[in-house]
């Protein structure tokens, strides 16, 4: 055991210098290629799900929304509600219930698919970085016990975001009442800039906490958030830049697909939508891989004993 720690320290010190932003992106691309079958499998799972959702929206949801809009136009505006035809309101309420049920079911399956994609991608990337390429069988067995922890961490992050947004709106309301003129404009601009940077930071922090929840045992909820906060010390700017680059790529894909889809024939529009869904899935998978590599980069600043089994390549330990 002591020899393994010594060897791990040697690899940490000599072979694994700080990667930097470009190094993380380069290593992420290499590992994605190395995990070829798993990459294609996870991307196909996500793409298939979003394709089914798009079809369900068109066949199941769109007619209900159209019916809801049509019935809402039949509600008289110059007559009291109590005197209006009750069948119209019953139909609208029925459509609203259908819409809410549909969205809840969609949310449930979206959580399942995204959590599996996250766990599978992070786990396979983590193993590939330590010189081990998983088979699909190993992937399923390895991710089986890692699905619950990211969901718990996500719930905690949602609570934190809601609390932060509430405080921000209270601050905006107070400044709006207490100030005016150019000072109010300056404060609004300051709050807007702060909100943008806070959104980028909280997205990077959230993603790293999800990676921690998948990789490390018994890490979920506040424990995972505390661990992610500890890991990001000295690396916050790097994490924010990585997230900003991925957000820029995502925005470019959406804007490009929107421009290309305008005034196109039906077949071309379908091809553009398929390309957009596929690009979204690839970008989502890239997000998981990049922040798994960022996790490894953050771990390099931790004590050697904690990283002894993390930074020694498996083949090297076996040879030792």
C-alpha cells in the first residue's frame, strides 16, 4: 500500500502537470474517442429519448394545447363567469390537467434519462482517465448504484437556486423603492452583470457537484456540494470559463438551427431539427466529460494520500 502511494505521488508530480483549459478540452476529446462504443451508446439513448419526446409533443400535446386555446377564445369577456357555459370551463380544466400530467411524466422520464447519461458518461470517463476502458456490461454494473446520489444533489441545488433568486428579487425590489434615476439604472446594470456571472458560476458548481456525486462513494446532497466547493478553491475561474465556452457552443447551435429552419420546406426543417437534437446530445455528453476532467484537475490540489488511487494508472500499479 505504501509503495502504491509512493508511485501515485511520482505520477502526480512528474507525469500529470496542470492541464489548463485547453488541456482539459483536449483530454476530454481524446477520452471521448477512446470510449467510442459507450459514447455512441449514451448519445443514441439521449437522441432516441428526445426524438420520442418531439414526436409525443406533436401527436399528444399539440392537439390538446390547440383545443385549450380554441376553448379559451369561446369564454365571453362581457359576461360574468357564473353565467357562462360551464361546459367550456370543464373542457379547459380537463386540458390543463392533461397538460400538467403530461409535463410531470415527461419530467420523470427526463430525470431518468439524463441521470443515467450523466452517471454512465462520468463513470466511463473516470475509468478511462485511469487507463481502463469499460465494456457495456461493466458500464451497467458500475452505474447501477450511482443514479440516486445525483438526484439528491440536484434537489439541494434547486433549493439553493430558489433561495438565491428570492434574495435577488428582494434586493431589486428594495433598490427600486429606495433609489431612482441614474443610480437605479446603474444598480440594475450591476445586478444584471452579477446575475449573468452568478448563473455561469452556479452552473459550473452544480455540474462539478454532480460529478462528485457519481464518482465518490457516500457523496450526495450537502456533502457533495461541500466537497465540490472545496475542490473548486483556486479553480473557480477555470470552471467558469469551461462552462461559458460550453454555453456559447450551445447558444450557437440553437441560433444556427433557428436561422436555418426559418422559411424552409418541411423535409429540410425535419433534417435541421434532427441535427439540432443530435448536436444537443453530443454537447450534453461533452459537458459531462469536460467536467469529469475538471474534477480530476481539481483533485490534483488535494493531499497525496487522498489521491493515491486516483492518479496512478491502473496498468502501472499492476506492474508495480
